[in-house]
C-alpha cells in the first residue's frame, strides 16, 4: 500500500467520522432533597450487549449537561452517577433523534446500602472532594497496551515528547502503585511495564508530603500525584517481559523485567544492558531502548541523554555510552501497621567522547579565540538502596522512615590541548593528560512523626532530615602551560592530587497546629538547620631524587571548612474552605556562619551573622471543581560558600586563579508564582496560564580580569536587581468519535531575564527574551494507526549595555512526526521522524539535520513473542554541534555522536494471573 494512498485513506476516515449525524441528550440535575444543582455528576451511555461506554460527559455548575452520540440501532442505557446519590438509569431501544430529559432529581442513597459492598458498574470519571478518579475499564485499548497508553486516553491528561505528564495543566511529579512507589516515584517503569488490563482506577490528587498526608493539611506544592490501583483479580501472579537484540557496528541492547504480585506483596526485578546511549531503563513498546524522539520515556532520563537519581548524575549527552543496570523493588505490609517499600539499583556506564571546541572570548578591548580538542573516557559504577517504612503506632500516631544509601565510583581519563590567539598572535597553549578516581558516599533520611488529637485539626509534627555526603578524589596530573606574551615561566605539572570533601546537613522542624474553627487553623513552628562543609586538598609533585610523588606542593595544598547554624521561628494561619484555601507563614531567621582555612601555614577565620525576616504564602481559589487559580510567594536566603568568602588563592587551574571575597553579603531572592487552569469535561477541552519571577535583591557573581597572556584572575562580588521571569499559556482539546480519537494542543512559552556581569573587570548588563510557540496533534484510529506530529519554534533576543556586542538573536525549529500502525494484525510499524534547525551555529557547522528512526515488529506464538527490526538514524545525518552564547564568550562545540545502525531483536512476554495462564507458562518453559 503506497504512503499517499494510506494518507488519503486516513483523511477520508477522519472526514467520515466527523460528518456522521449526531444526536444530543440534554437535561438538568438537581438534588431531590435540597433542589440544589449537581455539579460534576457523570453522565454516560453504555451499549447493552457488551457494556461498552460509548460516550460520557460531566454536568456543569448549573447541573446542566449535553451528551452527543452517534445513531444507535441496538439497545443502550443512559446512566447518571453522583457520589452518595442513587444512580439514574434509562434504557433506549434505539437512538435516532435528540432527547431532552428535562429536570432529573437524584435521591440520597440509603445509608444501609452504603455499608454494603455491591458489584456496581463504575462511571468512566468521578470528581470527588480532592480526587479525580478514572475507571480504567471504561477506556478501550489494544489488548497489549501498557499504562502509558491508558493515561494518553484519559481526558485532561497530556504526555509530551519528553515524557512529562500533566493533568489539567498541572505537572505530575509522583506516580504510585496502590499508594507506593514502583521502583521510583517518577513512575516511568510502571507506565511502560504494567499492562493496562491490570489497572482498576487511576486516581489524581495534589502531591503531598508525609506530614501533610498525616495531618490532613493542604498541599503546599502545585504538583499532581497519580495513584494506580490494581484490579484485585489481577493482583496475584507473575508478569513481565524480556528483550534482546544485536545489530550492525556491534551494537546491542537487552532489557527485562519480572514482577510477582500477591495482594499486599509486590516483588519486581529489572535489568538492562546496551551500547546505544540508552542510560537507565526502557522497554518502549515500539522502539525499545533506541534513542531519538522518545528518550523522555526512559527511567530518570534528562533531555540531554544523562539521568539523575538520588542527587547523582550519570551518563552523558556527549559521545557513545555503554551502560548496564540491575534493580529490584519490594513492598509489603506487616502486621497491618507497617507499610514497607524498598528498591535497590546497581548501574554502570562507560562513556567515550572526542570534543572539538572553538571559543571566542569577549573583552571590552576586543576578542581573542581559544581552540581546544579533548578525548575522554569515563567509567561509572553506582549503587543505591532506599526504603520507606510507614509505622502506624495507633490511629492517631505514626512514624515514617525514608532513608537512602548510595555509593558512586568514577574513573576518568582525559587527553586535551588548547591554544589562545589574538589577531593571529599566539598568547598561550596548554596540554594535559589526567587520570582521576573518585568515590562518593551518601546517606539521606527523612523521619516524620505526626500526632493527631481528638479535636479535629489539632496536631503536632516533628520532621527530622539529614544528608551526609563524603567524596574522595585521587588525580594524576600531567600538564604544561606556556605563556608567550611575557617573561612568565611555563607552568609544568607532574603531580598527584588528593581531595576529600564532606558535607553534613541536619534539619529538625517542629510544628503545632491548632484549629480555631472548622476551616481556620493557626500554627506555631521552629526549625533548626545545622550544616558542615569540609574540603581538604593535598598535592604532591614528582621528586626525581626519590622517584616518587613525595614533594608536597604548598601552593596547591589547602583546607577549608564552613559551619552554619540557622534557627527559624514562625507563626502562621491557614484557611480551608470549599472554594478557597490559603496559608500565610511569617517568621525570623537567625544565621551564624563560621568559615576557617589553613593555607601556607596561616590559619584564617571569618564569621558572618545575620538576623533576617522570612515569609511564605500560598493559596488557591476554585471557581468550579475544574477551574482554579494558585499563587505562591516565598523569601529565600543562601549563604556564600567558604571558597567564595575566604581570601585564599586557588591555583589549581593554570589559566585561572581564583580568590574569595570576605565582604560578600548573603544571597537574597524573592520568588512568586501564579497559575490558572480550567478543564471542561463536557467539551473535553482545557486552557490555562502560568507565570513566575525570581528577583535577586542580592546575588553573588564572579568577576575576572585578564593579563597580557589572557590568564584570568577571578574573585566574587555582589550584584542586585537581577531577575528571571516566565509566562506561558496553553490550550488543548480532545474529540472522540467511535474508534477515532483526536487531540490538539497549543502552547506559548515566554522567558525574560535581566543579568549583570563583568568582562575584564567592567560591569555590563544583559536583557534576554525568548518566545517559544509549539503545537501538537494526535490522531488515533484504535487498533489501526496513531499519527502524532509536533512543532516547536524558539527565538531568543539578547540586548547588551556597556558590552562588546549590542545585541544578538537566534532561532530554532524542531519538527517531529511519530507514526505507528498496528495493521495488518500482529504487525507493528513505527516511524519517528525529526527535523532540527539551529540558526545559532557558526560557520563550518551544519545548521540542520534529520533524524529518522523506524521499527517493524511481528507478534507470534499467541502474542508471547515479538520479533523486531529497527533502524536508528536511517538517513545517517545525526550530529552533535551546538553554539552557546554567554556573557563572556561565544562557544562552538562538536562531539562524537551515535550514527546509523540496524538492530534485530526479540521480546518475550509472560502473564500468569490465573491457572490457565500458569499451565501455559509452565508448558512453554518445559519446551
């Protein structure tokens, strides 16, 4: 079938689906007892022969509703559901005209019936007091669909190309399974690997801390949490899948996950290994671990291809990475009083890269250029164990423990060289061959103790946080720096450097909450924060007489330490009404900061003391159950580091000497955020905006002066009045016509920043504005095809004052089209095509490139096996060129990038939830 014919067929199908005659059910819902209109009742139409949900809607604040449906020749039933009220039902033999149901009264449900568990059909969507709940069975999907596919079908839920999930415009930062994390709270493993048929309910609430959960207070964050409840019939058994593949250029990939669920007990093990830059864990249904366009769906992965976990960064956006990962997750409930969940991960990566950089350094008197090349190889091994134990002492007292333990071992080898020129004259050059081994150990824990009392709303809480990090580096340094514009001697180093850093932080927060009325509460609290930083550097030069690294280099040997004690006492008031809620917190913080250093045998001490006001306010107003506005303001302080404060020279970089400034003031930032969201479930459309600003009343920044060799001398100063602000708007709409689904989304992002900096000692200012409209459209013909094009445009304008440049601007285009077909039956054909254009790249760099990934899969042996052939970068155009414009330089950079390869793979799926599947599984394993 030709592509043109297929495209024409799709358009014809779309047109036909839109042009069908539709009929409208309408009416108004009121309470029989109070005669008050019923907002957010669920109205839905089911087909009698198979109970399939044909259409549904939600009543507005006036209790009115309209439900548009296609003509029906078979029997259907209209149902209206509202919490604690009797369900309304009306049967229709056919639907061939508009129907006005008039005013419908819903009576209160019998209190005795509420106590009895009955098998009642759940409505597709239900809006409770603070929970949005979807009935998974009401949304029809492919038989092998995962949870991610289910979420994409839910009204108001959006998943972008980077895997970020929003519900009614609110970003989701936590996904739980039966109330507990599944490997990690971001939920990426659950989304890709849990079958949608296992899910009973999808519940959306505001994300709360453990203290907020236990005391029943409102969420301070503006994020959402998704909880997936498992169908009781599917909560016993094994399920999982394994995949292995090998391709051209010795490329390989493998991954697997196995899960055992039995009521409260859940055990899962996963593993992956590949050399195709896929760090973390992914089992994408179409592309598996293959990168490009769909990277955001991988576990923990950033947009640049690296990933973060427990405060550590792994992988790299540059070069070629070989990685492996193994993890386990276990959760259970002990003695009906202890909820327990835990996870363990071990990962390893090897990254190799060659980098070429051309940097134009901007000075008030002109420019000079630095050209550099480097080859690097980095090996990383990481282990992490964390668990959560929720101990319920009784119905009013609980203790929650959340410890995390990790260790990161890293080895890095680099071979680099650079040279700087001004008007064709050589200023300096640099060569080095360095090797570093480092070990980082970390322990973090949050213990939350909460006690509630007989009087509703009264509670006390104690939250204990600690973070303990230690890092040891051992480096072998061979470098030579030559200076050509003065009589300064060459800087030649053959050294061993040892560095030990330690960071300890302890926070204790006690809070008492007292209700004044049912909705008004006051609170009194105090928080004590103790932090300790230590940095010890020892450097030894090679001694030819002893043939060992035994001569201590006093200029590169130093010890720093910093202690900070902060006492914050506050009082607050909160109001929680059905329409609005707010929290105001005011207090005073006392900060004592002590810095010490030992350098060249001289001990230096510097004390800083501050007494400052603090404020925090957040609140929201609900215009309706789906329309609200949210606001937050807080005042934050940050003490400069010991290296920024102490007047001690740091000579570790031959081309940049750094010295602290004892007169620095504290960093002081005002932050405000405002958002408005509205989603109309009747029309399945939503819109909203968000905006925010960070205003720096005082900010520490660096100031550098270049000598005639263009070697820098850097210190730090305070600036004020800098800020960054942002504003965005969005609109989305979903249309469902039988098996046809359409989704539209438009967004506009705006960012503004005002900065102050220094070039060769002279201060300049810069104003940056960027605008980024983007659009997405998704067409889905269930079981047949999904087409999802998206377009992103971004333009940035920068204006300078008292700077080498007056202004600069550039723009980027990103066009992506994802097409996946599931026809003919058992075949899956996926294409991920992207076009990127960057006007900011310098001469000699290609400004645009295409990235096309494709996959063809066939399912066989009762759909337990899936054979695939995949091609990454089909056009062989992938590249990693970029230009960065900063306050002091314009940098063009080129790195090694993964190029075209072909991969053959096979996937095996296992599902054993009942005796029949178990027998089939055993029979297969015996073959």
